[in-house]
C-alpha cells in the first residue's frame, strides 16, 4: 500500500501489518503515523486485484484443446513399412541378378556365396528403405517451414486476447502439415502461453521442447545404427563359415591324395577353393554395404538436426518477439527479462548443438575404433587359418614325397631282385655247359641216322 509523507511529500510504501505504527520518513526524518485503515485498504485492494484477474481470465477466449493433433513424433518413420520395401527391393534385385549371364562376377557374388549374402542384402535394402523414408519426411518438414504459421494480418502482437485466432489458424491447417516440427512447436508454445502468460517461461519451454526434439531425432536413427552394426557382423559370420568349410574340406583332399592319384584331388580341392571364396566375398560385400550406407545416414541426421535448429530460430524471430504478456507498459524490466530469456534460450540451444555435435563425433570415433578392432580380429583369425592351411599343405606335400620315394625304393628293390634271379639262372646254365664241354674233352659225338624201317 502506498501513502505520502505530509512534510516532504514523498510517496512511501509499507506492508499491511505496519498499520497504526509510527515510522521515520527516509526523506525528512520526520515521524509519520501509518493510518489505521492502511491494512484494510490493502486487503481491499488485493481482493479487488484478484477480482479483476478473475474477470480478466473469464474474458479470455477459450482454446479448443480437444482438436490438438496427436500422432508419432515428426522424426519417426515406420520401420515395418521400410522392412516390406526392403524385402520387395531384395526380390527385384535377385531377379535382376539371375537375368545376368552365368559366370558373371556380380551374379556369382550374390547367388553363389551362401545364404549369408541373402541376409546381408535384405538388411542393406531394409536400412536403405528407412533412409529413403527419412529423406522424404525431412523434405516434407522442410517444405512446412515455408508456411506462415503466425500471419501478421491477424495482429502484429500475440496477446492472450487474440491468442485463439492464432491457435485456430494452426489447427485448421491441412492434416499433413499439423504433425510437423514448426506447427507442433508453435502450437505447444501458444498453449503454454495461454496457461502461464509469461514470456520468459514460454522462452524456457521452447528451449526444453528443442532439447526433446533433438533427443527424438537422435533416437530415430537407432535402427539405422543397428543395421550399420549388423551388416559387417553378417559378413564376418560368412567369413567364419567359409573358412570353417574350407578347413573341413582338406580332409577330403588328403583322403583323395593317399593313393597317389593327383586327378582325384581336383574335385575336393575345388570345393575348398569355393569355400574360401565364400569366406572373403561375404566380408567384402558387407563392408561395401556398410560404407555406402554410412554416408547418407550421417548426412540425413545432420540435415534433420539443422531442421530442428531452424525451427528454434523461427520461434525466436517470429514468436518470442511478438509475444505480449501484458507487462510491457507497467514494468520496463519485463523487456529485459524477455531479452535475457531469449539470450539464455539461444545460448542453451547453441550449447545443445555443440553437445550433439561432440556426441556424434565421439560416436563416429568409437564406431571407427570398433570396426578397426573387428577388422584386426578377423585379419588375425584369417592369418591363423592361412598358417594352419600352409602347415597342413606342407605336411601333405611331405607325405606325398615320402610315399613317392618309398614306392621308387620298392620298385628298385624288386627290379634288382628279378635281375639277380635271371642272372643267377643264366650263370648256372653256363656252368653246366662248361662242365659238359670239359667232360667231352675233344671227343666226337656220333649221331646215327636211322633208316626208314629201323
């Protein structure tokens, strides 16, 4: 309650509980007795102010909050629709692959490298379908930024009395435009202003909503990140399966080579080489898919983050500057508080952007580190498998050499024995002949010829 000093005519103010007491004037140091009805007048003024406030709120137009659009967040897309599109694209892709001539490397890469290639291709097209739907959604959200959500022909300022006109303008937009970043943000800010009627609080609410939208945008790419993780893993699984099949196939190769028939090795060795092709081609295809999908995924996420930032700037330039909570004429400090709230919102928004950028950079660094670590593990596993294959190959070659020289030694022993036997028989015949010739000693052997009748 205000009262005047009768001596120096200075306007003073005091609390209602000081009614009837004597105080000193801060201007003339004279004693002043506060009127007895000071407290009653103060209470009457408070009740009058409350009645005026009630009449003011009763006079405000009521917003139709029941027509508020409800639905998924503007950043979300239907992953099951994307999955159906991915399966359809996979079927079309494999039809095209089968139309290629036999022996074509691309056809063999997708159709003759095991079942892992089919799973990798489905995951790739599924992830690509999500990115396509995200790109279409971002394009729609960007087009929505062109609309005049707060037309100036309604009024230059947004006050509680004309708030319903601006709100009705938003909820009467075509249905595709209602669930967009810009319309959602402005509609929620107007409804909050209708309840609180405070410019600084609306500015704080817009900052909080910006953080919510940024978190939703980051979460909407979680499935894309899962696919970018799963596709290389599928390639590594194909590598393990292929190397395992190749190692198992060496038993057949060794079994076929035990008889010394090199032609029998050809068929099992061809299977081993085919398994090795599966091992390396699955990893190659998965890594190529992962690289090709990483660039558009990162670009789309950055573009959607920029869209949220543009919505923040639009609200600051076209909403907060035009809000009038009714305190501008009576309290100059409200403008300063509004400017401070706007500055705090901009600073908080910039800080949030830098935090998200740092988080994205950190995530990319961690992802790259994980991929390098996985590649090193696969390289170590492949090197160990190759060392094992080299060792078994050398053992097989050593076994073949040993068996070959053993066969040669057996043939030599058998040939020498046969020659010795023949030479011994011939020597014995020559000795007998020499003995007979010695017994004859120059004697003549007469051979009588018998006649026809004896």
